[in-house]
C-alpha cells in the first residue's frame, strides 16, 4: 500500500511485498494479517492471497539463483545445497496441510483477561497444498544416520532483526526423519512458487505442528542435542496455567508447543449477523482441525448455547481421494449444518465443538485455559 | 469367594481365579473390578493384585506347555509359535504402560443421564511393567513385509462365550509394526508370569491405546485389510454425540476408539471426606494420563470449584530414568498438591484437570460429552 511503498529506505519493512487489501491487519510491521473468516469455509484450499500471514520480522529478499541451504550437525560434516540441487536431486512431494498460528482466537481469550500478543480473530488458520522435497530424504542424502546424539532439528530463517538475530525454531528429530512425518522443505504453495510472505524460495512445512515451527525463508538446518535457542522456542509459544502471571512465569517449566490441540470455529453466520426469522432454516458453517495428524471425526453444533447438539456434515478434500492413513490427517475439515430455526428463539446462541480421532474434545470455556500469552485458545466457539 | 467356588461345574465361570477381596466388584460374571482409588496414587506401579480387572467372558484355562500362537494373513502363509518359541527366539522387552478401560469414570457420566455399561468409578485405570516380545519383531520374523494390502492387525482371545464366539479387537497396522509403537506380546506383568485374570500365558499390550484392544489370552493374530469384525470393534467402544440415542445410533458412523484422550482424577481426599478445619493445609493426590504416548505436562488443581487453580507437582517413574522420547510416554504421572486451606471455606470443592504434550485439555463438564455407552468420560474430576 501507499504508506508502505513511500516509507524511507532505512525502514527494514520498506521492501515487504504488497498484500491483499481484504486481509484484516493485526500488525503492519512486521506484517500479520488474517482473511475474512467466511472465506475460509468457502474454499477447502485457501486461496493463496487470503492465507493468513504471520511474520515475526521483515520479509527478506532472497535471490533464488544464489540461494543456499546449509545443513549442519551431520556425521560427515556440513552440506550446502542450491535450490536447483533440491529440485533436481530429490523426488517432489505434495502434502495438503493446514497451518494454524498458536495465537489463533487469541482475541476471545483476551476478553477473559488481558493477554500479551497480536489480537487474532478466528482466521489465523488456513489450508494449502505444499510441494517440495521431504526433509527426511534430504537428511538421509546428507549423511544422517539414526543412533546419533541429535534429538532436535533446528531451523534458522533468513529474516533478521536490526541486531542480525534470525528467526529460529526446532522440532523433535523423530518427526523430521519419520517416514510418516511428511515434513517438507517446500518451494511451492498451491502449485506456484512460494510467495515472498510465505517464505520464498524455501520454507519448512511441519504438518500437524504449530505454525511457529514452519520456518519460512529457510537458511540453515542444524541437527542438535538441544532445541533451538531462539526466543520463540525458549521464551514464547508455550502454555501455562491460568494462575501463572508475568511475575511468576518460568518459561523452562513448560514444553515448547509442537502438536496443537483440537480446534474448530464458526465462520457463518458471522458474529452478530441477523438471521431472518421468516426463514425456516439456518445454515451454519465452519472449520475444524487437530494437530499431530489426528483427523477430525465429528463436529457438534448447538443453536441454544450448548444445551442441545446436532452433528454437522464434514467435508474433507476431493471426494475421490482416499482417506489419509491413521495419524497423517494433516488437513482440516470444513463442516456445515442446516437446521430448522428453533421456534421461540429470540436470539440464536450458536456454538461448535470438534472431536478428533483420539477422541480429544475442546474445553467448554476459555477462563480455565487462559494463559498469559494467549496461545492455545481452543474452547468452544460461540 | 465362596459363592463362586461352589458354583456348579456347568457354570463357565466356575474356574475363574480368586480375586483380592478389596476390589470393588462391578460385575461378578464376567468379573469386573477396580481397586480402592487411594491405592492408585500410593504406588507408581500398581500392585498386581490391585490392577483393575476387565473381563468380557469367562477366564480360559490355558496350558502353557501346549499353547500355540497362530499368525495369519502373512505373504508366506500362516505361522504357529509356542510360548517357548516366543521366549527363546526373540529379545525380551519391558515397557511401563498404563491401561485404562474406555468406561473409566462412567459412573459420573451416568449421573448426567443414564448410560449402558458397567458402572466404573475412577479406578478402571492402572499402571504396570509389561515384559515380552515386540509384536513388530514377531511379525517381521514371520514374513511380514511393508507395502502389502493389510491395514489392520486383528487379535483373537481364547476366551469364548457359550456359542464359541471369542473376544476380538484390532489396531491399525502402523501402530503394530512401528519401531516407536512399543506393542508387546507380553508374558510377564510386574516381573512375574501374567496372572490368569490378565491374560496368562500371553496378551497384547498396546501402549497408549484403550484397554479393549489389549487382547488377553491371545490365541490368534490376523493381518487384514479390515478391522476385527467383533462386536467390540464394530458395535461397541465408539464415541457419539450427546444427541445420539439407541434409536438413532449408527455404529458405522464413528471410528473405533484407539488412542484415548487426556484424563486425570483425584484419589485423595476421597469424595465426601471431611478435612479437619484445624489443619492449615490440605494435600490432594491423583493420577493423570493421556493416550497415544502423549506425556502429561501439567495438572491444575482447584480448591474452589474451578475459580482459581494451582499447579500440582508431577511424579513419573524412577528419578534416574531418562524421560521417554516424544510420543512414547506410555505411563501415567501421579500428582500431588499441598496448599493452605482457604480461610473461609465451609466446603472444599476440589477439581483437577490435566494437560498433555499436545496441549489437549479435559473438557469442563460431562453433559456435552455424554454418550449412550458412557465411554471417554474425561471431564474435570470434582
Ligand atoms: Mo504463530
Ligand atoms: Mo474397557
């Protein structure tokens, strides 16, 4: 936009790419924005321009011709690969995976009691097809062998703050090297080169795992005994008890968020929308997803604030696709319920809750899961 | 007991073994009993005599000398193994794993609205060390190769009803053959031969998976494209919406329970116990566990019905044991909180809720997870 284009060149954000004007902006620098929530349930694959954007730092400009991916911590020494190496030397894999920000639905938790963080609505979640090479294939080719001392795979982005500190995160080694983990070094999103905001030319896609570990503008991979030492791995993106405040919090006491819990939300009708009383039926739509490859198996919808429930119709990917193997359901389900309007209702209190394949459910209310960073906000949506 | 010993020999239960008189009996024939709940939190490893017992049929008498395990559905044809074959030809593995009945805490769900099933309290869960051979090792030795058409591993027990129908269940193939699945064909429990009630001479232990799939008195293993056709796999042990009743239930519409959701309960003070007002502190104890190898990372305890929370101290296995790798935390945590008595409280309303490593939490209340079979009863315990 104008304001951004005319910023002085000393502004590290001055070269950030343009964004779709319909995104709701939660922060301009770094850019954080989410689509109108109805768009989510209208498209099983979120159109790229509307996929939520969660940047921690300025978008780096990377020249694909000179780009190198460095890999360290291997028994035979470091490895350096060009983009062409990755594309030509390894089979191309495509995975449909939903990414969700740890702070999705933070605004609802913020209403219980103030939290620190971007005030996301219900749309810091989106679904895309990602293509690239399997991290497993690259690590095995680079000399990785099981039985070593490494326990984590660290990722460093090429995005930097003014002191030169890069974004970083890590995932457990087992997820990275498992044949069933489906962790990608992705160079395409929805069939095209990754856009600048989503990590061009290469990002990690860790299906089933919180957005924050899906490092964009990937510069370096390090196999290590330790988790990433980054702020975002060590002192952020962790869950705490509602009794923990900024005076008492001990970030070492909680595990870094990896797999996310079961989640769902209502995208239509929009909050506060007026439902025409002359209509005999109401149609409710939304999304549901769970972390760790757990498939959503049921969504219950209530029109009376949770007193009674009806089971929604679920929609996955293409009708003719086989269902994902157990533990590898990386993509969300869209859901829909058309039901008669309760006769004497002055106001509909619509509520949804999802169940995943481990029969985990969403908690009833936000206050008991409130935490100072406002992450993991997955109570029933109403 | 006397009544059982004097039963006529036409009673198929007449040869059932004796049981510890302290068990609370939910059904005599078949025998189903749970220990006093305080015993659970007094012992990290539940003493064998107090481990909950969940039988579906009479206990079969099996002669270990003539016992055979049959394996079918393999590319090179069926295999038959003696107990001695299993013990001598495969490495011995020991796994500490908590088993929980799908119906644990059903009695609380039953109070919301009547359900069908044994009226379990909070102690249809116990923890033991299991030793035996890895199912993976046995299948690989028997000729199993990946890439075939099998998707499930079916187990048949030697326990039979009057028509000759045996108990049966199945698990996904991936769990059975994974290096990280830790599925055992167990011949020992807590360092001794399996007792008759727990499956002598051989049972399956499927860590992280509902008790019902941990088939006892194992007679046959079948690799198949299909799940077990047993009543217990197809028309039982599934979760449904609170709106589903016996007139509308379609058992095909829900997945068979495998991994269980996060769970916790208070074992001390016992329900209705009087806490001495002259004491300045109260000590609360309990257990917490989650399915799928997800570790319990926090337990919150409230003394005021859920308004405010305190974090309990967790206890795992031996202090000097390394923590389990991610996704392989098969055993529970015991927890304890000592806190000042609230000054003006006439009655303490003690509540607990657990969080697992995927940050899944227990739901606040039972009514919204009520289901006609009373399974998966994991709301906050109070
Ligand atoms: Mo995030
Ligand atoms: Mo069970």
